[in-house]
C-alpha cells in the first residue's frame, strides 16, 4: 500500500490505535506541543509508538495556544473536573478550535511532502463535548483543505462514528500495548482515575476485555 497520509498523533489510545491500524499508509506522524497538562507524557508515548513502527515523527510547538487560549486543560491539575467524560462540566477542557489549528498545520505539512490525506482519530464519544470532533466539522474542514491545496488533500477520520469501546476492540485485535499510551487530563505520573478521560479509558479497556495496564493513583 502506498504511504500517502500524515497522522495527527497525540499519544492517547485513539490516535495510537489509528497509527497501528493504518501503519502501512502513514508516511509521517505529527504531534503538537500546545501546553496542555498532559502533553509531555503523551508526546513520550507518541514517539515510542512511532519508533516501534519505524514511522517518522515530528513534534511541532504551538506555544501560543497555552499562552493565549482559555481551557482548564491549560491551567492546573486542580482545574480539571472530575466526572464522566460526557458530563457538562467537561466542557471546561475544550481548547478552542484545537483540531482546526492542528489540521491546518498538518495540511501544510502534507502538501509540502506530497501526501494526499490527513488522518484524525476523533470518535463518537467526543461529539457531545468537542465541536471540532463532530462529523460536520470534519467534513467541512476536509472540504476547506481540499479547496485550499493544489493536490486536493482530504481528511480521513475513520473512527468518527464509532465509540472508544470499539477503538479498544480494534486495539485488542491488533495487539496494541496500551501501557504506551496516556490519557489523564491532569498530567500526573500516574493516571488520576477520576477525570473524564481516565474513566473513559477504564471503561473502554474493560469493554474490550483488555487487562488494564494503566497505573492509577487510586
């Protein structure tokens, strides 16, 4: 299969699963360091998986997001709400237009390197909280990128309509080591086990029948 795609790789469960599932067509992975509490630990995991698969990996700083944007994800561990992933209070973790910014940079990278697609690992569980993970946004952004590039680059987001449980099941089939992923929004050495992403991680691994390798504080 031709390597025709770039992937936006956070280092979390979803994008790492996408990386492994589509490794044969991914020519480049890009991770953005934008100042979130969990960036450093995610970047470590993203780099480790790229080394494992021999996929070139770029880390691009977007420091202005952490400096100028408003989100609890950019503040302190104490600012991160606890509760289920779909709770209304999780809206404080939205980083405004984060995916739009990242996809725009990825589009420039793709065109610079002669790649035809950008891969994104958004899923259906993101929709209630994050506007830039919904199908309407992804489709509109893909059209904008296509219209704005000579090669009519498009966004491929194959997980848009499936759940994180489904993604974990893909990972089980692929034999992914989820200890080399990071999820906790508080960014500690151990996952807090209480924030929305920790709860979602636990539930997805359990639903997929995977022994949870995550070290939690509780």
